[in-house]
C-alpha cells in the first residue's frame, strides 16, 4: 500500500473537525481531601459534540476515576445537570461549539446540594421536597369504569409543567435554596402546579396548604434564575407565581 504523502496528510489534518479543548473540572473526593481542586484535561473533540462526550473521553481514555451521572444522553432522564461555564445545563444538551471552546470549559457540580464525589451530588433533599408535594393524581369516590375525560382547554392549563424531567437545574440555581436548603425549591413547586391545575385532581387545597408553609412558595424572590436554567424551557417562575395567586384567591 502506498504511503500517504506529506501534502495528503496535511490536507487530511486540515479537514479534520477535531480541535483541542481544555476541560477544567472541579474534582472532589472525600476519601482524599475535604477540599475540592480544579483539574485540567486536554481533549480532542469535534465542536459539534456535546460536553457529555468530552466527559466520556476523559473518563474512558484519561482518568477513569472521574465521577458523574448520566443515563439517556438525550435530554430525557435529567441525570446530568451540572454547572458548565458557571451556568446550570444538561451536559448531554450542551454543544462544545456553543460555549466558546477557545477558552477552558469549566465543569462543576450543581450548587446547594452536598457534593458526594466530583460532579455527583446528594439528590435526596431534592427528591424529598418533590415527594412532599404529592406528585400524583388524587381522586375520591369509586374507581371509574372508563377514562377520566378532560377538555383540551383544561389539559392546556398545566401543559408546561408536565415537561419537567426532575434534573434539579432550577432548584440548584436558586439563591434562596443555596442559602437555606429547607426551601421546597422551584422543581417541587412546578410538580405541585402540574396537579393543582389538573381538573381531574382533588387534592389541590392540600398541596396549596403544604406550599403555604414557611419553606413554601413565599420564599421565592422572583429572580428568574430557575426559568433561565430550565433545559425544558418551562416557565418556572410563572408557575410559581400561579401557585402563589391560587393560594391568595383559592381559585385553580
Ligand atoms: S423545572 Fe426544568 S430545571 Fe427544574 S427540575 Fe424540571 S426540567 Fe429541571
Ligand atoms: S443524560 Fe439524560 S438528560 Fe442528559
């Protein structure tokens, strides 16, 4: 087989879509130190790939101890929310070319939840708040013999909040939650909204009382961080405002 000429090799290199990107990752391992440290990794990557692809290259080729969560890799499971260049995003939905790969890309764990290792946080307080708002349909009386009908208009009322994937990007971008992890947080309120405004549900009053608590909706300072952070485009702050209004008017 003929050896490629230097010209051909240079042309192939010029046509290569790969660039070298610095990933600057905040590492934390409680078995080694109480302090976190930044570590740089140089990664060859196509700018059209995602931050998650870069993390995979690091884990599989450079340092198998790097720890992070991910599952679907397609923006559905909500497991890979992290702070990328200081902003909460899903690693699997963030393209390298969209976050200025000429500078180091910083990646760290989401804030407000205890970091367990590297990019993995303890999600239990987040899920406890979610469970506390009763995120399921509650009805009284006998089981129906056919489906519970709902008009398209009634369904539309809570359509936005059905899109939540429980990634915690909103709650962990909220300054009230950072300062006091007792606040239910935006995601729990979004999921309460999803049922409070469902015409088939009969526990709206109960959920409103739960959110009338000192750690409930009134803690929201309307900073809109949550809406900016939501990878599903949910109008999180608007949903919180609607729950506040329902608490005042008792109409929902
Ligand atoms: S509301 Fe948006 S940001 Fe918050 S948990 Fe749901 S999907 Fe994630
Ligand atoms: S890995 Fe499932 S949302 Fe990103």
